C-alpha cells in the first residue's frame, strides 16, 4: 500500500513537484477533505449569521468577540508543539521499518527446509500451544532454532564453532528486530502528548472560525478595511496545520490499511519465497566458472553507454584541497616569538645531537651535503656566501672540513659546545681497500623536533637528491 513516486521526480526540473499535486491516492486531499469542509461550512455559517441574522447591537458584541479571539489565538504555541510531535512520529515510523526482520543474512548461512504445507508441523504447533506462558511466545521458534544448531554442531553438520557462532549471531539480530517491533506496538507515544497536540490544533482553529471573520469596514476597526466572504489564507493555514496533524495520525501506526502503511503482506511473501529459493533450489547450484571479458585486461573499465561515454574523460576527484598551492616563503616554518625554553633541550643543535659523529657525517658525503643545506636555510646565509667562505678549504670525499661551515644550523648564542676533534686514524682515500665501518649505536630517542625547525624538503635538497 506504499505510494511510490520517486520515478516521477527522478530529475530536478522546473515545477518538478507540481506533477505530484494532482495525485489522489495517499494525498493530503484524501486525508483532509472532510475536516476542511467542516471548517469552511462552520465559518460560512457564522459569517452569514453576522451579516444577515444578527441585530445591530448583537453585531457590535460579535465584532468585539472576533477581535478578542483573533488577538489571543496567537498565544497557542501551535508550530512548536505540532512540529516536535510530528518529528517524533516520523522518527518512530522509520525506526519501525528498520526493525522489520529480513531473513536474507540468515538464509545465506543456514541451509535447511521447512516442512510443508505450513510454517509449522503439527507436533511443533502442539508444543507451541502447550507451552504454559501468559506472555507473547514469538521467541519460541528462535529457541528451537538454537537447539537445532547446537545439535547440528555436535553431529558435525556444522563444521566448526566459528560457523555456529556466526549462525547464532544472525539469529540474535533477527530475534532482536522482532522484539523491537513488539515493543513499538506495546510502548506508544504518551497519550497525554497526543491529546495536547490534538487539542492545540482544534482549539486554535475553533478560535480562527470566530477571530478570522471579516467585519464591517464602516465600523473602522483596525486591520478590517476589506470585506470578503472566503478567508483564503485562513483556509491555507488550516490546510497546513491540520494536514500536519493528519500526517502524524497516519504514520503513528504503519501496520494498518492506510495508503502509506507498510506492505506487510508483500514483505512476508517476499521473505518466504526468497528463503525457500536460497536453501532449496539454489543450494549447491553453481554456474560454471569461466574467464570473464576482463581476465587479460590490465586496466579493466566498466562499459559505458553512448549517453555517458563522456564521463570517462573527466578526471577523478582527488579532494577539495588537492590543487591548493602556496608560495615558497609561506611554506617555511617560523620560530615562535617569545619562546622561552631550556637552552639544552629544544634550542640546541637538534640534528647534531641525534646523528652520530663519524665518516658518514663528512661534508663531502650525501648526508653531509643535506645537513649543510639545512644549516644554511636555518641561519639565513645564502649558498653563494657559504661557498665563498669555504672556498679556501680543500675537502676530500669522506673527510670533515677544517672550517666552520657546518655550524650554522643555529645562532651562535644557541649552539652547544663543539665536540672534541676526532683523533682516531684517518679514513683511507677513495679507491683503496678499507676496513668496514664500525657500527655506532644511535643515542636514545629524544622529544619531538621544535616547531621552528625548517622543513628538510626544499629546492636545494631536491637538486642534491
């Protein structure tokens, strides 16, 4: 009985929803036309009595009553009360649908049959009826299922405990949904809330029947300069608010026979047929395996129709920040102003303390050149000035320089004392047989690098790499 209209509004277009306004089945007109006629008939009767029946003195009294009702009808918090109530009802309605148990997951795990011609055998029905319990007994077949699963495990019909565990977990989910449906049927929205909303709507429009009457413009009442017979906007307001209440009335119990109630019979028939097909006709019935069209294709692509072929040429989405670029000077880390940290902890030569002193740290090696780049970038000394200061120093590959070209990582006031000069035997020149390097143990890990330490990735390092 569900009214499905998604195919009618598959594409957004001008006046797309307008074609739905002429539908009758499941429409607001079908729900509200009786109440709307009653409201309009009562309004027209009072209007006719005011114009043609009442005497002049009675008209003045009726006019005061109209002004009073129109003034105080707005004190009823109709929008808040009705909106919150309908939101609660819609949320409850959708949760009830989510609790409709489907056997699809369970039937993919278990393989069995039901004894024809019904859902229960005579012996099972006898046991079910003889069970002495004054409460709902929907859980009894679930207990039978659990016992049969345990028996099948003992007999070896279920391969291992993992399969038994998976089977019982799916049964628990199925039973939990049945239990939730029972509780939704048992525990309703509090009756007092439903009564408050209904009284609020009806009392508001009862006041509108009197307060929205058009008065004689000759009397000079405020906001009564126009005399009409049909209250157009009052009818629209009744249509919206009373229709809102009707929506809640229809959705509060979705297992009835309204146009938008759940298709319960369809769901039962579908679940029964699919379960029988899965465990009977489709059991161990597999199609022959063969190579598909994409077996030897390195980059398989799904087929496109002529209408969607252009989509293959569009680039894939890489993220909203994928193409964001910054200037090089904006990508450099800066030392925070006013930083007051211990001199030997975060302001020391961080890389110098972490890296061991040895032949691998020579300025002529790859690591030495990378570290030299970092020092120049941090100290603000250009590459040309550093090269000029070190031009007089001859450096062999694998030998540390004599100058002070490698101590520019930090300012002079923040540098730690220089290590003792290396007094061991000099490493051999390139091309000579040398003993293998001695393994030097790395120092213990320290804290994270200071936030002002520049990034080791830059244009100069990329050139060195």
